[in-house]
C-alpha cells in the first residue's frame, strides 16, 4: 500500500490523482530531499457553473459527489486496484457552502460558490453596525460575502424548515471538504479541517474552535456545523462499498493551504500564489497569527503533526476567469493558450488596462460592488489589447498584494512560488516578475494542491516522517528586467483604472 488517492475538488473541475510514495526519500549530497511523491494516474471531470442571477454563482453538490466518485474509481482502476492505496487526501475550493439532509445525504439546495455576492447587503449591514473589528480580531477575516458564514445563513433561510431541523441535527452545513467526507464515510463523519474552518468567519483563529457569539451574529446554529480536525491524521474511513474496501481519509486542506504545503512553503517568510480561476497569495507567518493593517486576511496555513502554522492571504477574485471570459464570453480567442501569442504581438499595452472586477475586487481593495472595467481605449485598440490587458492585470493585482504584505511588516520576498494553469503563459509570468520586482519560480510539477493533499495524507498514515520536501526537477524561473521608470508608469495607469472600476459600482454611480 504505497499509493495515496488525492481528491482535488476545484471551482471548474473535479480531479483525482494517484501518488506513489517512495519507500525512502532520497537525499542529495547537499542534504535536500528529492520529490517523494510521484503522480501515476489522473482522472478529471469538468463542473457545470450556474449563474441564476447577476452576481450569483452556484454548483450542484450532487454533481460534485458523482464526479468525485467517478474520478476516484477511474484512478483506482488505472493504478492497479484499491489494494495498492494507503489513504485518501482531500483538497477543495474553499468557502463554497453546502446544505444537506442528514438522513438522506441529499443536498437541499445548490451549493453557493465562493465567488457568489448575494449576501453583500448582509455584510454591508454588519459592517455599518460596527461588527467588523470584532470579527476580524477573532477570525482574521473581514466582513465580506466571500466567506461561508453568510452563505450558510442564506441557505438556512432559503430552504423552508431547515433552521428548525438544523438545530435538531437533522440538517447539516459544511464546505466542500465536509460534504465529501460525509459522503465518503456514508454519513458517519461530519468533519472539516482547520484550514477550511478558518475561512467560514465562524472559527476563532487562536483556539481553532467555533465561537458561539459568531454563530449568533451570523445566524448559523452550531449544531449544524462539522467538528474541526487537523489537516493530517485519520478523520474517518470510507464506506467499503465505494471502492471495494475501506480507505482512511487521512489528509484535508483547502486548496490554497494545500498548495502552500505542496510547494514546501513551511517556514515563516515563505510565500506562494496560485493562478487559477482566482488568484491567491498565501504567506507563511509562523506559529502565531498576524493581524493585518492592510486588509489582508489572517488565516490558518496548516495544522499537522502537533504544529500550527498561520498565514496572511490576499485574494484576487478574477484571474484565469478573465481569460475564460475573453474566450467564452466575448469570443476574442478560441483557446486560452492563444492569449500569450496575441499579447506578444504588441510592443506595449497601448494604454489599455482591464480591471477584472466581474465579482468585485478582493484584497487590498475589498470592493464587492466594483465592476469589470476597461479603460484607455482608442481607435487603434483591438482584440490583442484586450487580451494583453487581461494578462497584465494578473501582475498588477499581484503587486497590490505584495505591497500590502510588505506594509504589514513581512520581509521582501526573494522568490515568489507560483502554480496554476495561467503559469503556462510565459508572457504573463515575465510580466509578474517585472511588475512585482521579484523572481518568479514555477515548479516542474504543477499540481500543487493535489500534491499538498497527498503529502498531508501520507503524513497522516505514517508513510512520510514530515511535510518537508524538495522537487527533484529544477523549476522554471523568470527574473525582473523592466526599467524602474516603465514600471512606475504602468503602475500609475493601473491605479487610475482601479479607481474607475470602483467609481463604476452601482452604489457610487
């Protein structure tokens, strides 16, 4: 039993990957551990997106479960059978809220996705009432519809009778990890790992426990919430009927924290950013939480092997989704990979900036009502300018996050570790290096979220002695080469564009 089954349930797809754990982690002459988990089989299914109203984003939790089961069974078959597997690790899209019937195990409503803004009026009211300082001090989070608490409350109100049933334990709430753990264990275990719990706005960041006063503030009965568990260690066992025998679920972490582990960013001062549908900067700050003065999020990095690591995080709501919009929404490209060549056709951006505020702006702006905006258009502007502006926006938003991190007292980064689909675009990664004045490092193996989940599970069943790891292959690197004057000119244009996007918000129009 040398294989780990990693479930990577993301915003746009559900994947399963089998990782082989080496009997011994080889070490180089310099003492560095070589990569000790190797992917040997993968299966992936795309996830349907539902947009019932402007600003609303939903997923079908039953579809997620069906895809999880199908991809896992396919990977088990490809890898030679269930007898080869030692454990399961789970990583997931965070903040997405699920409500289900405890007796039938069936969802009672579509899941509300992390991008969803339907509860913006609730968080605005709570902010106006003066609750944000208390919430931020307790949880590290600001008041924003991004987080799960207001989503849970909305679901309870939307499903008739669910509040009364939840108080009696007949209705369950949870993020995607809790939903999958419930389904995998046949309804025997209702648990969430500490990183996912830290994204609900209901967990005390220091005690790592649900807070009754926060549950009361948001209107979420604690009886409906899962128990909080560490990221590594056996959480429960799967129903034997699912795969042919019971498998221990021994690792779980939200996708961004799993990527932190996958990158091996385990020391204070290490940082990574994942460029997916959104983009998420996570900086390890060590064994104690750090309160941000620049509206970054305090969060839990991981909790494993008796240790807790905290982090500061900045979230970009629209990263790869801006490229998807150019492809699917307006048809400027037919494939995402075309974007690199189109951007390189131009000598510069022609003064065109795109602020992809399709679902508001995240850190450090936190403007939920901001709108996607393109500024600087002239008669010379064409499709390539839109494409280049969307790619450049990745770098500008990353620079905003790094500036906020520095202002919170974090040391300047020497290297920014990156992963995610957009990192295949060399133009975008070079522009990130140029605008952020930092070396950008992309590992040869890109599936950092799945790798992190697998590593946590391997630690949880004793197949690995610790979370330390180094990739066997050299990473791709981009070093800054832009002149200071050019960088400052571009950043000045970006800041003017962000102001225009904020002004365009309906409540400011």
